[in-house]
């Protein structure tokens, strides 16, 4: 249970917060998030694959393997185009 003295101290602390300073500090903290570039679905995403059987096989005429299949599935689900590079 709070004593009368601690309740007075809590009220004094809360009344001493300067609202414009608080908003200014909050703006400084949140401003980097305003500068982030949103991901656009029209952009291509580079998807790199190296020869590492059975995860990815690149020595054949066609690329295959688990990593390649996962990339194709991500391409469908995210609705973006991958630029697959060996």
C-alpha cells in the first residue's frame, strides 16, 4: 500500500515531465523509421545459389536442388521476381 509521502512524490514526478520535450525526444527516436524505404513488389531480388549438392546443383544445364525449389516457392508466395545467380 502506498503511503501519503510516496503518493506525493509520484505526483510531483509526473507533473514535472515537460510535454514538448517528451514529444521532441519521441520524434528523435521514431524519425529513422520514417526514412526507411518500403519494399516494392516490382523490384527483383537477387537470389544466389552455389553448387552444393543436394541443396543446389548448378553443374547441369538446368539449376536444381532444395535451395532452388525454396526460392521458387518464395517467389510465388511473396509475389516478387527473383534474379537467380550462380
